[in-house]
């Protein structure tokens, strides 16, 4: 872990609701889920006390629990991130586990646990780690573990349901939707991480290091940003289809895409508005309407489809150009003959 002094102390966001950082698609699903009273209880029963207790015992016995004496800087970052995001109640336990991979995760339904790989702790500086801690705390506060548990359960069920006529088809559709939700949940958690650190450059550096394996010294922020925009804007309908197929069975968007999406959120003005105090409060969560969230999610997908239609238009334009050129060539050949 590289120690650095933050440029400024992040300002607290009193009473902030997780709806402030949730991506429209993620927010709509979560609001609907919260309206289903008792659904989380059922999922917790599905997860089982034994599974959750087992996982905690695994980390308790094989990893290092973060506290005032063990990884004290991470302990400080967790507590300070909780201050910024105004977390109520008990904080999740945090563990550092021996891992050569640049990874972190939040698990557990009843009592979430944050786990950070040692390679990530060793690589990142303080503000970059603050972003990671805020990202994982955002997962916990949004309750993303509930959906992830459902996704895992359905994935284990697909083999059984393949033997049931039409059963696998319905489950596959649900699994595909949950994968899509999971990718949007990562974008939500990235926004929580940015609100925790309030340093967009640090957030971008994290994604740059995830994409490169930690070779930050050989990277350029402006070029990396341009690469992300090129991916989002790239190609015609064929590329749009290929990009959808590439992430069809993945729980996380590509690191370059995550960086570009987070930058787009900053440039939209929403991030600045939240820092200025214009954000939903927890006290109003019960009154949040599914219909409003659905409209926002629909608008988000409409923008995505608009981009796809632009790609279709470019493809049609290119094909028309090819056809026109072929016609000119054919006319010339016929005139010569």
C-alpha cells in the first residue's frame, strides 16, 4: 500500500440514500425488490445460515481481519468512507486475503463482509484504495448481495432445469437479465466509490491499473479515456452485437468501459449535484416509486438503443455507398461492352 496525503478531506453526505449512486437500471430493480416485503428474507433462507457462517469462518481462519492494529490504514479508510456515506449501524467486517489477483468483493446477506486481495492492497495508493473501499461499501449499502445470491442459485439450477420442458428457457432469460443487472450494479458501486473519495482522477487510475495489471507508469490518462470512448462509439451494428455477446455471461463490465461510464456520470453533472447536496435521502426511500425508477431505466436503455440505431444507420449508409459504387462500376462496364 502506497501512502499518500489526500488532496482534500471528502465532504460528508448526510442522510444520503443509495439511490443517489445507483445506475437507473440497477435502481429500478432494487426499488422493485424492496417493495416485495419478505423477499430478502426468503433469499437469506435460500442462502442459509450455514453457508454464510461457513464463509465468515473461512476468512476468519485463512485471511487477516482489518482493525485498528492490523492494516490500520484500511481500517481508517473504511470508517472514513462510512462517515462520508453516512452509514448507519454496524460496519461490514473487512478482510485482506492472500491473492495475486487485483480483486475485491462483498459477500453475505445478513452481515456483509468486504474482502480485498493482497495484490490490490500492495498496488494502490491511499486514495485509490478509498475508491475500492467505497465501491465495496456501496455494494453492501445497496443490498446487491441479494441479487447476486439469486443469480448464483439460478446458475446452479440451470443443469437441473435443462431436463424440464421449457423450464431451462425461462431460467436462462432470468439469468441473462441478472447478468445484465450485475454489470449495472458494478457501475453503481463505482459511483459510490467516487462519492467516497471525491477524486475522479483516483477512480480513473484504479480502472487503468485493473485494465493493465498495475502498470500505471506506462499509461496516459487522456489516451486511456480516448480508448474508452472509442470502445463505446466503435463500429456499426456488427460491433454492437459483438460487444453484447462478449459480456453476455460476465458479471462485470470491462475496466475500460467502467472508466468511461464513470467519467460520463461526472460530465453529466449528477456527480457535482450530489456533492452540492442535491441527492435523495434515506428517509424518503419508502416513498420511492417503482414507476419513476422504471422510467429512468427506460430512458437509459433508450439512449443505448439510440446509439445502436445510429450504428444501424451508419451500416446502411456504408452499404448504400458500396452498392452505389458497384452500380457506377457496372454501368461503366456495360457501356464499354
